[in-house]
C-alpha cells in the first residue's frame, strides 16, 4: 500500500510510503509479542501499525497535534504521547525502539537514547545515510561513536533510497541499529568520567590522557600506534586505554 501524506517539512520528517517495507523493518528488528517498543516521531503510523501487528506493546510519540490525534483514532491499542522527542520521558523498564527519526534532530535524539542510564535494549532507527555510516564506522572514529560504542554495538543494516519516503528527502537514508552490550566496555556508573576522558583525548590528542611511556607500552597490546590520532582508535581501544590509564593511577 502506498501512502502520500500531506505534511510540513519543518522538522525534517519524511514518512515511509509502504506498509510492506515497514513490516519488513519491524520483522528484521526482531520485535515479538509483549515487547515494549517506542515509535519515536510516529507520524502517520506506518511503523506503529507494523509493531502492533507483531504483538508489541507500542508507545507512539509524536509532536504534531494533528498527527497525534490521527494516531489515537487509528490505533486504540497503542499509547500515543504528544510530546517533543527531545524531552519526552523514556520508560523506567527495559524497552526497544523502532523509529523513523526526524532527520533534523536525529543526533540530539540519539544522545538521549544511547545514554547508558536509559533502559534501552535495542534501537533500529532510520536516519540520513551520512549519519548512519558515520556513527557505525570503525574508522575514522568519532568521539560520539567511541562513547556510545562503550555500551552499544552500532551497525548499519541497510540503505534506504530517498524515493521510499514522502516527502522525499534530499539524501538517502540508512537503518542504524544499536544493541546494548551484554558486557559493557565501560561500567555505566563511569559514564561521566569516561565522557570527560574522551573529550580531552579528542580535543588535545592521546598524550593528553596518557603519558608517552604508557602509550609506548600499550600500542602493541591494544593495537594502535603511539602517535595515532584520536580518530584512529575504535570504541574498544578507547575503552581499553581508559581502563589501562585508570589502573596505573
């Protein structure tokens, strides 16, 4: 079924046109009966419908009043929350996310969602292709990817061409998957400390967080050159460097 919703472009929202594609995305995300799933930026409800069909308990969050009203009418079994994705409360129990995020605020939403204190199990989110490939890249790394990668395994699972959306965005999209690590690289309780460590390292280089002697000893052990740039280290290497530096203090 093809749907061409009327919608303002204001917040970078681009809706899926096909219910069959939405169903495939939900199936691939491994959603099953009883899962608590958030549809962030639910829009016209294409993913909401597919999630309900898979037996999920759905919370559909939508900022636009007209769209939220439509969701309530169409999906009485879903809980529809009219709120801003940058401030909406997340559940106090484990949950999953399957969502087509507004492109203009995807990174800000992911910052909230991938905080290790949030009880997220997994997220399959549609974002613009550049963002998806950048955040899931092993090299070159980014500060955000190194941070999120301490608690979540990030990957790009598929590319979605722009014509599968209405209105069509100016870029293609990617499906970014984040799965909580069963064995985190850094304890969640050390989140703030680790963020500061990464910030110093990315701003001032590896010698700002480790001595030349430590870097010389660790380069073979952790698999990076002592003169490497911050972007040359992946999430596991940053976490191992943090741990080694802490143990030497």
